[in-house]
């Protein structure tokens, strides 16, 4: 799907939000500046996060709580070796009912559990291309919402 601008990337994030359920894992890959944090920020806002949503580049993880939903936003861009993921003790976050939104999952290659949904973003002119891949029923439910955006983008 082509997202023609930042607003379209934000719409994609908002459309994913209704399909997010406890325990989901969403992995976002793409080059620097491709819109990973923009999409996550919009998704978190749509889920009801009111505080400032910042990139967890230095903290590695930011926690947001909305009602009983615990949302963990990870950024593994600083990892130089997949073993750093294990050393950081993050495995417990991925086994519970929290939602794990992971930027740069490839930096923990072979250590992360299978995602419910993978999103690959790549720069394309002034916009970006987005490839969504569901690996579970929960991921497929999220994609149904985003398909609405795809038909809107295609008709504009």
C-alpha cells in the first residue's frame, strides 16, 4: 500500500488501533525516517494514550497504560547484537497480556517471538510504501481495518 504523506501514515496507525488486543505483538521495520514512530504514535493516540508519545530510542522501551491495556513501545535500533535483547531482560514483556510494539525488530533477530503483525515501511518519493503481513488471527483482524485505507488511497 502506498501512503502518500505523513497524514496517511497516521491514518494507518489509527485504523490499526481497533484491532489491537491484549498480548499482541506488532513489529515495524524500515529505514530511518520511514514513519515507524509516526505510525506507532498515531496508533497509541487512537487507543487513548494522552501523555506525550516519544521515541524510545534511548530508553529502549516506553510503557503506556490505557485502562487495563499495557502498551510497550520498543526501539531496538541501538542494538548491535541480537544477544543484547536477552541481556536487557525483555523476554517477560512478550509472554504476558501486554501489547508489544517493536521498532527495528531485526536488531533482535532470532530472539523475538513470532509477531501477530509485521509492518515494513519504505520511503517512496514524498510518501512511503507499507507492506502489512499478518501471522495470526489477531493480526488479520488489524489488516481488515487497514484495507479501508488502501481502498481510499487507491481512489484518490
